[in-house]
C-alpha cells in the first residue's frame, strides 16, 4: 500500500501553468499535511501544534492562489508540511529537518538518520524544486518575476510581539524588493518590514536557488498570519497586493 502511495504521490500542486503573466507565484509552506510515507502520517504532535506556524504558513496558500488568478500567472504549492522537510532551506542547512521548533519537540524527527534524510529529499524536497525550476524556465528570463508568498506568527514563544503587518524579504538583488517596500510604505495604515521579520539573505533557500542565481527579479512577501486566517482575509489581502505588485514592478523599469 505504501509503495502504491509513493508511486502516485506528488510533492507539489500547480495551477495556471500556461498563464502568460510575468510572475511565478510560489508557496513553499502551503500545507501542514504529513504524507503517510513519513511516520505513518503522524509526526507525534497534537493537532494544536500541527495547526501552528511551525507546521506551515497559515493563510499563505489562499493568498498565493488568489494572486495567481489576479496576476494571470502560474503558482506552485508544496503538498507536505515544512516539518517533514523544509523546501525553503538549502540541502545542507541544519534547519532542513527541524527537531525543535518554537518550543515544540518534533517527535517524528528526533531520530532521523542520514538515510531517512535522503529519502525525504528524494520524495518531497527535490521533486518540488524540480517543478519550480521547470516553471521558472518557461518564463522569459528577462521578464520573469519570482514571487514567494509566506506568513509569519505574530509572536514567537517568549519573544516580543511583531509589529509588521507585511514584510518584504530580498537578498543581494534588491531591484524589485526595494521598489515593493517603497510602494507599500505609501499605504498609511501599514507597518512594513524591510527584511523583517527575517533576513532575505539565506543561502540555498528557494529565492536564492530559483531567482538570485538566475538574475530574475524577485521578492518574498511575509504576511502576519493573524491577518489572513480566513478565506475572506486572504482574498482581501491578495486583492490589495495585486495592483501594488504591478505598480512596484513598473517602477523597476525592467
């Protein structure tokens, strides 16, 4: 039975593959699903923890899906929890397979050895990135814009609250990221994070791998997840962001 599931399992979902827009929308942490090939589908965490930001980016998939429609662009989504293996890390990153995350011990990852790590890379991580790369090369290399959608928790355990509603992350190619931050800062009701709540310079992450190394315009958007928990909130944020993204792109003059 497990062999049958492995043969039919896909580590990604794609919508709008043939859409002509300049954008490629990605959602690395779209779901909290644990496929049955990993610990029989149970990493040993209660539903409460699997519903937290440690397992996926709450609300990000709904925003990405709506943006894909509005921007007339393809979008790709992971189909496995970041706790299974994190597609937004380099293969040599020590946080690729989390054993402790924001105060929670990930029981199903405590005894992962090199063989199990390689198995998960081959089942989930590498197929996902192969598809992201395939979609990216379908776009004109000069026109393509790589747009990664994520969400962040309002507060990590024991830390101060995070004030930003939205953050934009970027690495050494800040052409689009800076233009997007400037445009978002024109919205009077927003507190915008400039490479907050994290730095956008993470070697081996998805943006680094699929955009920076290829000269593609790019930005990673982080939305505070208490603002996008419902479908209505996700739609409202996507509807707001779509014209802002287009205006910021026009300002890059690329």
